[in-house]
């Protein structure tokens, strides 16, 4: 089926879901989880074909992301059940006002309609995204990466079987059958068919969407996250936070990429940082962090001299750019210039400095004395997440179910005119 | 100054405003209102030049929109004072959660940064938009219509004097000096300089923004609004609502353009509708409404046969398209096909039908037993308005101060890592 036809089917099916009550949506989600488990064999078979085709073409890390096993499928089904357990954002009255003329004005959560998601190779995104869109009352059109194509098809087949078991149209969850750039462009320009486009992927995909998208789009993802160590920092806490932010999962968008250190403590702190991130980790048999140092930091500790682009790079690796700044204001200025607006942290015991930093830094999440790694729907208590918005419109930070819905005003009158 | 330079200045000035507290923003707004009144002479002089240049080139209605007098300037100053009296959306904690690990997560209202507004000839939009942007903590770059160019410059001069009187940078309110299409395109594509673009104007402008905008944009305005008269309607109420929705101010976006009538009552209701909108109004010396009738309606009353585009036209005039439908579901289907998603109303005494209509119609505002004319920031109790969003992302319906801000998460920790 062509992408256009899929979109038409999704659009036609969406109103059915918009009318479906919470109980039945949850029933469908549970049936989808069950179908996923029941089809484990078929999904693993498809995944083996994907892995065979991809081997040699993509990195071992990417191969691991692509690989499924029975446990991972169980986890995917568990994720769907978690979404079923979340409160329904559709129909929730967000605001209510009774006007002097007697009009009762309610702002009510309603579905978007059709949500399109462009993503890459992790097969679990297929089931996560579909479950979230469904619970939010929207049909979804999924366009995954070509490496995971067979796996995604098998997963969608199972989910569609689940939908039908709950008497909902299978067309509510669609997988685009063309994984070339053409289909991504078709989704970006499907005005009237796509109510919300969510690109989940690298900087290239996000840039393509900024340039080409004609449909409403939420940018996600890219994170050049900073940790600023103030002169009034608890330095032991700073070391713990930096090691966590940098090394607990370097490939994710909320990992730290840049460390800024107050000049007054640089001579004391930087050697400790090097010991913690390089020497101690080698001694513990963990991958050490490569430090890319600005001239002031390089005058204090050993490391790689920072190149021109090192403070503007999302390394997603065991690499940390380090610079010395004169004070919190210079840190704020550096972040304003180099950040992608994702997550930044300050470590300081000075409440006034913390407050100034939190107020001035214009990013989706600003942390005081904790790791940037908490920017995550689950950690924020949303129960789930469809990515991290780094834009200012509609959603900023982790996107949960509420961010996947829109609102309308419903006004009850008794003949009022103006 | 070039548009690029204006944008750079606005971007540079925006952080100053973001740091400014409510009291000082309000002081600036009051100083702007005072300056506007003090400069009445200069503004009227500029307006006379605008009117002289425009006479013969634009319609009498447009000339009236363009014309200022001392009262209108007083009203503009009054509008600014009203904005000063509104609560500040910046710094307001919208959500707060304490997580099991002790993290305190707050979602806080913060300024957009730079808001650009493209609008047409009404000079009062210049002061309204600037006041709203300022209160929302954002610098604004205004691009008005060429007919009002001298008036807008005089108004902006006065407002900048007010800003300086309150020790804020004049660059926070900027007027684009080029009124050609080039400058509109420059604003639409000023990625990194414009955080939010609001086009206020006709369908052509909105379409241009959909096609060309690379910056975040909120579509406003176009309203093909429907009133559906159900078989269970209080028909006297329906007539009152329709006359109000159609004729109280036909040139605005929340005016009714299409009336749908349930087949069972068509033979009884349509003659009353004709009497009310045509004969009674002629007798009262008021402009009658031209009825454009579908075949079923034309079989019952006299009127103009509806042409192919009459159910897809924002007349903004004393014209009403009328169609007969089989039931509420067909009305809902017709609206889904022809509406611009602005405002629709049902008149019915049947609570179940009203509920079905309110749930199924996917527009920014859905009315039960009242006029569509209430879609307005003031009528909704927002105290002001920067236009009516007809899109689903970020804002839907009247946009007040909250819709002109974004949020960020501020997270307080005590050394938490993940």
C-alpha cells in the first residue's frame, strides 16, 4: 500500500477511536500486548532476517539496538500494559469557567487525530509509540528505519490483530511500507492528513523536518547537555553527578556532553575530575572518559586539546568537553551560545546562584544539584514518554500522554447572544 | 534598519525582559500607555498621511479600520492598561511534583523569547500585540500592513519612549521598516531569531505561512463557522442565535457562514429564517442577509441557489449558506468536511444530541445553544487576545497571555543520580 493510502485509511479510522471510551481503549491495549506475546515466534523470525541483512552494514551498538529476544518482547508487551494503566488524557476537563452571562466554558482534552512518527532502528519504539498514540485517542502512522523493517511489520501485524480482537479498526496502527527518504518527505508534507509529526532520531532527521515539514511537527532529541560546577559546589557531589551524567548511558540525549568549571576552583577540582573519569575508571575496568580541554583547563590537567567543534557536538560517547568559566554568568552565556536547549545542571550550595542559573538558562530542563539524566518521562512521573521535546511550542521536555493530545473549548449556553 | 538587524536587536534585548519582574513590566506598560496618549497629535498626523495615501486604493470598510481619532487612541492606551492589570504568566508554577527520590520537579511558565507578528491594517493591533508580548516577557517584532505604515511607526515610537521611561530597552518593540512580501518571508524563515510567529490576517497570509514558515508558527483566524438547528431545537432561540451569529459583526472570524437545518423541521423553520434574516431586517432598515440555498432548502424558501464553493467560503458579509441535513450525524459529517475548525454551534433541547455533537465536532470551540460570536479572549475571560488559533498544536481557540509563553522544568535535587 502507498503511504498516501495508509494516511487516508488512518484519517478515516481516527474518528472511530476519538469516540471510543477509556475502557475499550484499554481493552484494545491489553489485547495488543497479548497478541505481541502470542506472536513472539513470528516476530523473532522476522528479527533474525533483519539482523542477517544488517550485519556488516551497521555498528555492533546499532545491531544490539535492533536485536530482539523473548525477554525484550515481554518488556514491550509490559510497556503497552503500563500505558493501559495510565489515566486517559482524552475528555479530561483542563479548565472550567462560568461567565457572568451564564456561559459554562470548558477546555477539554481531545485527540490530535493522526500522529505520524519517524524513527530509527529500535523495534520497541514501534510498540511504544503505537500504544501511546492509541491511548491518546489518535491513529498513528509509523515510519521506522529500514534495518528494522521486517521486525516492525511483524510487531504491527500483532498489534493490528490485537485491535481487531477489541473490535477496533486495524487501520489505527499503520506501518509505512516504503523506508526510503521519499516516504519521510511524504509524511512531512501530508497537510490535512497528519495532525502531529514526531521525528525521533539524529540531528539530520530533525534538521530535515525543520526544513521540509509543512505539517505540525515537534522536534525531539538532540542534547548537548551541560553541567556547571560553581565555586560554591559540593565537589564530591559534583564528581558523582558528572560521572553519572556522562557515563551511565552515554548514547542517550540527556547525557552530559560539556562540563563548565568556575575559575576559582578549577585548579582544585579539575585534577579530581580527571582522577574520577579517567584513572579510577581504568582501575575499575570501566571505559575511561576522553577529556577535550579548553586552554585554561589544559593548563591544569592532561587531556586532548578541544577542537573548534567540541563544544557544539553531541558526542553520545565517552567524551567530555571541559571549559573553565569566570563565574555563573559566563556559564549561562556559554550555555546560551552552545546548548541545544535540552537539559543543563548546576552544582552549587549557593541558593542565590542556583536561582539565577535556573532562571536564566533557557532549556527544557534545568537541574540544581542533580544529574541531567533525569530528563525522561518515567523519571518525571509521566509513566511513559514519546521523546523529549526541545522546542518551545506545545510541549517542552518529556512528552507524555497529555502532550500527545490537544484541547477544544465546549461551551454550554441557554440562548446567549453577543 | 534591515529586518535582520531588527531581529538581532530584539534577540539581544529579550533576555533583559525575561529577567524583568512583574512590577517593572507593568510600570513599562503604564508608561507606554501614557506615551501613546501624550503623542496623540503625532500619531493622528501620521494617520492622516496614511489615510490620504490609501484613499481610492482600499474599500471604505478598510479605510474605516485604518482611521484613528483621539478616542481610538485613548482606547488603545486603555487596552495596554488592561494588559498591565492581568496576572503575569511568567514564573507561574503550572505543575509541581515531588518524586520518591526527593527530586522536586516544577513546570514553570517562561517567555518565548522573540515573538513576530504579521498583521494587516488596523493600527490598534500594533499596540495590543506589543503590550501582550511584553507582558508575556518576550520581545516583539511587528510587521504591519503598508497602508498603516506611518501610523504604526508613530505608535511604536511612542511605545519605545514608554519603554525607555521605565528603563527597559526600546529594542523590545520593533517595527519592520519594509512592508513588502520580502520582509514577511524573512520573518517566516528567521530560524534562531523568531521563537514564535503569529500571522494575523486573511487566508492568503495563513497559507503563505503554512508553506514557507520555518520558524514555529501559530495559524489564526479563518472561520467558516456553522450553526446546526436540530429537530429538537427551540426555534425562537435558533433564530435569535443565527441572527446574532450572522449579522452582529459579519466581518469577523467568529461570524456564522453556514446554517444547517434538520430535515424534519426544515419546512417549518426555513420560512421563519427567511422572514427573520430578510423581510424583518428590511422592514427594520437593517441590511438583509442573502441566503445561498442548497436544493432541499431552495425547494422550501426563495433565495440564491448555492454555488459550488458557497459551503467553503468565509463570506465575511451579509451572506449565509443554508443546507438541509438528515440528522445531527450528517451535520457533523458536513462540518468535518467544510469547517476551518474555528467555531460551530448546535441548537437543540436534546441533551444527548448536544453531547454527541460537542464530542464529535473537531473545532476550537463548540457551542451548545449560544452564538458562535463568543469565541474571543475577552468573552472567555482571558482579559485579552492575540488572535484565535485554529491549529491543534500549542494553542487552540483564543490566545491569551498563557498561550504566548512556554514552560521549562526546574528540578531541585540534593545530589541525586540515576
